[in-house]
C-alpha cells in the first residue's frame, strides 16, 4: 500500500518516488508541532496515535541536516526533527483546482503563539546540548571505579530487599568463640552464587574469616539509603508548603527511646499524604528541650518552616502523655496556627482517657495495652471465648455478640470501656484458667502474664475507674465517632460540641446523683466477680499515719475518681476543641456536600480570617465564595456533590477558584481528618506491622524507616554517587565499637 504525503500542495507518494516517508511522532507535543507547521486544520482533532498510524510526511519537508541515511536501504530522522519546508501558496495560482488538504489560515495570535513555542523549543534543545556537553566533559571512570560502583549498587539493592521484607540484619552476635551466620552475609553469599560479578570480584580475593563489611561501612550505607529516601518525601512537602506534624507512641531501639515523626501534606496531585520521616531521640527532661529538638529537626535538618505548620497531633500513652501535651502547648505559643488536635488514628475516647494524669486511670489504660498484646498469643483468644460462653450460659445471644466484638480489635474502638465492662468477669475467669494451665498448652511466660493481668483487674479501684470512664465517656462517644467519619460527619461534630459540653456540665452539676448510680453499678459488678469493696491500701495507710480517721469507700471514690475524671474530661475536650480549632472545622462547609446539607446558607467568611495569610488573594475571598456557592447551588440535576475535600480538590475547575483551592489544601492537613486509604496501608500501620514482625532485639531504626517507605521511589545510582562523594574509598575507616545496632558481616567458609 503506497504512503501519501500529508503536507499541503504535496502530491508525492511512495510508489512514485525514492524519497523516504516518515510517520508523525507518537509524542503528543512533537506531534502537535508537526501538525501546526503543516497548517492542516483537519488534522488538529486527531490524536497522536491516529496520526502516527495513518499519516506520513516525505523527506522534502525536512531540513537535510535532520535526515540521516543509516544504510543504503534505511533513512531515519533525528529525534529532534521538525518539518519546516512547506508550499502553502501554489494552490492560489489556480483557483479552479480542488484543494484536497485544507490549509488553516493563521491569525496574528496564532503566529505569536507559534513563535513563542518555537523559542521555548529552541531553548530546550540548547539546554539538552549543554547537558550533553557536560556529560561528554565528565571524567571517564576507570575499570576499578566502575567495579566499585557496581559493588556498592549491589549492597544498596540487598539492603532495600532486607528492609522491604522486614528481615533483620543479623540472627545473632558475632562472637570470638563461634562465628554465627547473619542475614546480610547470607544474602551476599546468595547473590555471588547467583552470578553477581561485582560482589564476587570484590570478595573472592579476601582471606577466609575476614570482614565482608565493617560496622562503620554498613552504618554509612544505611545512612545514605535513609537520607536519600527521606529527601524524596521532603521535596514534596516543600513543594506543597503547608503541612501538619504528627508524632506516634515511643519506640525503643538499642535501649533508647525514640519518637516517630510523621508529616501530613497535600502533594502536587492534590492527594493528602501522611508519611513517616524519622525517629527523634526522646530524652527524659524538660519539654522545652524536646521542642527545640523538634524545631531543629524540621527547620535545620529538613529545610521546612515552622511558620507553615498548620496542625499537630501527638499519639502518646503512659508517662509520655503529659510531656507531649506540654510540647503541644509550647509549640502553639510560638506558632499559633499549629493547631493541637486529636489524631485521626486513635478513637477520641481512648485519647481522652490517655490524657488523664490520674494513676488509677493510667493503670486501666496500661492494662488495656497489656490485654491487647496478650491476646495475640496463640490459643488465648479461644480461652476468652470459652470464658464468655460460661459467663453467659443463660444469655447465649449476648455471649455470641461479645465474642464477635472481642475478635475485631475492640481495644481500639470508641466503645472500648463499654465492652471492657461487659467482659470483665469473663476476662478474670479467662486469666485464672490460663494461669492454672491444666492442659499445659501455655508457656510459663504466658501464665505469668495472665496472673499479673488477673491480679490487676481483680481490684475494686480498677472496677470503679472502668465504670466511671464508661459512663462519662458515653457523652463523647458519638462525637468522637463523627470526628473519624466523612467530612459532613466532622462538620456536624464541630457544631455539636456545645451540646457535648452542656451534657458534661450537667453531670458535673449533679455529681452526687450520678456518682450514687455509678458507684452502685461498680459494687454490683464487684460482687459478681467476688471482689471485696475496699479503699486502696496505700491511701488508708496515709490516712492512719496522719490520724485523719477512716473514710467511707463511696466518699473516697467520689472525691478521688468520679470528680477528677468528669472535670478532667471536660477540660480535655475544651482544650482540644478551642475556638480556633472549631473555626477551622467549620470551614469544612467549603466542601459541596456540606454546603448542600446546609441549603447553601454557609458563612465561611466568618471563620476564614485565621487563614487569610495562606490565601493567594484574600481580598477577593468573599466574592469567590459567593461564586463557589452559586456554582453548586445551580448545578445540573445529574451533577453529584463531592463529599470529601479529596474529591473536591480533584475537580478540574477548582483551579478557577484559587482561594478555595488553597483553603481546602490547608484544611485537609488537619490531623483530626482521616487519611483516605489507597491501595496500601497507612504509614502508621506499616510502622506497627514492622514493630510486630521483628523481634525487639533486632529492631533497626534505619531499616524500619526504609520498610515503612518502600513505596517511595529510590534511585540506586543516586545513592552510589552520594556514597562515593561522602565516603571516598581510599579514606581510612573510623574505628567503631561493636555495640548497639552495629553489625559486622564476616566471610565464612
């Protein structure tokens, strides 16, 4: 089949000419320039793939310098070739000729646009040539240098494989008496046996039992990997500008505590991301020092600005809770827009209970964490199910419902204290059964844990505390559930806060009546569990030492449990949802579904002043918001209102509302809002998965960082370049003692 030239006024075809014919390029940008130069109006509507498949230009329309003859039978174009030679006027000499190829008449604007594009294309070509010249001028690597770089590349590849699979570096320490195998060495051996020439050449001449890799070198490799991956994420954060700071519960590496640090931001694709970036050493000391460490990490090391931080959340437990609350207060004093909010990863009721600084409440929360860990042991859940069946013989329906609740992460749910109270008798029965270990299927470690948990929950003070927490936090349960819901639920929660605080105040004003009911409930449960009603022994001893006389149990628990808990919860709710936090949450009415729910009668302008400095044109915000409401109010019947910030930001026409676009991006970083799950787990879930799959003694914070961020792109060649620049091969190695996480990889026969 002959090829016809697509150029105007050109009648050449391949069967009548020895000229080469060239397809239109598949690259959309280059293809557009070809069509533009051809001036074929009828080709503009076609795609690059259609043009590539069905249309050709002959060689006469290209500068001869752009055409290369690679053989007597093959002619090709240079990659940058553009057709520039056309006859656009000959058809005018014969007005009776039917012109098959319609030539597009260019306006002055079209000509100016073409000139600008050609100028930009020329500049790009010059840049490419400059880069090519730079590459040509780079010093050529010697054979030894190439081998060394290939060797480093293999090591980086092995480290990423180990990190991705959560495989520890070692299986044991290398001792003088017996050289033990380790995972890193095993993978190196495997790669050499599989044909990795770079590794084989490096190690084949080394002596038996000499070091494959010293602890210093391995730490250097890990450091380069970690910093390169982190920099990829931080580049996105800097491009996005605004972010929120989220910290997790403390993690222990090599007998020292570390604080996991996450950053929330909206990337260039308008997708909310929450990424793990580092572990910050956590030293017991004053809170001001920890704030300084956080600022140094964010500003000095990562190049971020604390002025761009728009939120903070701290998921803390145990003794670190009080310190992280103080850190949040200090950060807000210095940066008022870094709003302190609850974290979306934790149910609000758990967060509130964790923040209460009372020893009896902290004992209950610690027991819950121990129970969570305990029931991950094989067969323990079966024992709990048996105990529930025994306890609810006369009410099988409720027993089955409780079994179902207890098998689905109940210690992380909003109704955690309701479930705990229901299963407390069964839980004590289960612990007693495991401690007795009649059939011998549990280890001594498990039975010891069961004994410890059983003794702790068989305490009247614990029972009273659980009852009080359950009843007080009933008023915040629906509120907390809404905070973890869709955008409309969060907006509704912000508007219902007044009712929540009113209910808590009503309880506080009538504390005598409520305490009487709650104390009676605790006494009944204690009787069912055969636990005596008593005042804590330590308190009685202090009372007797001070000659203050005896105190009644009901009075004690009212004064030292009920009143502090109700007032503590009220204070926590007021602190976490202060005026600025509520204003921010009420700005969620920018989301079209929320506007629709409010009958488009919203007043974001009243709450937007706190973020006026973040908007591109704050003066035009009222007019823009009016247009935004009108757009959605008068939409077509078939148009669905977006229900989340993410959906709204993905709309193609949101760019025509720059203030709204910027506003939504800032709001979406608020830590209280849930992260939309994609195909994988969140960074928090990946961290927990790593900590749960690797034995504590083999935890490595660098491997943990790489494992959590395996989705982040990484270029091994960039790492090799960075390593060669930081640690030249001829530098003497630093002496490093074999302690902590250091690993020596040794060559063994």
